[in-house]
C-alpha cells in the first residue's frame, strides 16, 4: 500500500507538532527535535496506522513514546518519538536492549538512535488481535498454529539471552503479523534485570486467560489447561530446549 508523506518542516505547526512533542512541548523543543530529525536524515512522516493522537493516525503509542511511519532517505522506517513527559531521559537504553533482541533475530531491527528518537525497521502487518479476527475459512488452524509457534520460538530465544519483554500478557498489541513474517514489537518495558518469562506469559495469553485464547480455541481445539500449566511449570523450572519442545507438543504445535 502506498503511503503519502508530509515534510518534517510542516511539523513545526499544529496539529502536526503535537506528534513531535506529545503530550506538550514548547516551540523551542519542537525546533530542536526537527533539527535532530534532520541529523538522522529523516525527511518526512506519514500519518497512517491503527492508533489516533487527536485526529491524526499513528502506528502506536506507549508510556515512553509515539511511533509513526517515516522516511529515511527513500526507505520507509518506524520512528519512535520520546514523549515529553517520559521518565526516560533518552532513547539510548531502549536501543541497546533492542540490539540485544536483534542479536537473536527477534524484533524490528535498530537502524539509528538519538536522544529523542529511535529509528527502526518498519514491519508492515496487522496487530495479532485484528489478524485473528480476520482469520477465517480453510487452513485457518494451520495458519494460526504456524504463527503461534513462530512467536513462541522468538520468546524462547529471548528467555535464553535473559531478556524479559515485560508486556507479553497483553499479546494483542505486541505481535505484528505481516505477509512474510510475524514479529514481536515494543520492547520499551523490556529488561535483563528481572527473570525472563516470555514463553510463560505468551503461552498464557494464547491459551489460558484472555479473549484471544477463546478465539484460538474456536479455531483449533487445544489440550486441557491442566496439561498446559504442567508443561509450563516444568519449563519455568528449567528453560531447556527439551522442556520447550515438550511444551510445543502439549500445545499441538
């Protein structure tokens, strides 16, 4: 799908400036951020996506920042803009964590970072909650199994490097299903300082305690909750490949 882009020069004016300096910024801060974008070679921004800020469409919004589709040179990228009320003093720590995630081939690739911006690979696709709503007809069980298995494998790799995503119990927002790949996104709450529970959190979200799990059950019948919980307990005690494969077997993946 072709997107239309607006030059960053326009973002000194309302309503566009509300995106660069959300939730509130002085003219001086906005100008400073535009200069920062110029140094990152970000030329333009496209107001598109499933979330709205005021009347403007964006890709997403979190505690730390808002995410928009932008262009660096001729390449479409995802641009995360630090909120002016964020507790974080800059975006550099998130970039470090995302590079660690990238090292095991998970998440959108980091392209660049500055004080107020994180430049990432743009992953086109649907958030999981919408994707599962659209999933109908023949082969849907096979498709769903393939997506869930891929996400669980990503989570296993994150567990192995000791990084916890932190928000995977709310799966609907943090998994993007694209035409060619599925990806975990939004690592702003991730940490290497707490015990990782990526596989556990996402398994519970997919199969045990959420609206998503009810939808998944309708598409393919799963093992009993007791069996899933037992397999998760074994995996939690020892995060070995053997225990992970046993869990996949219980989940019929």
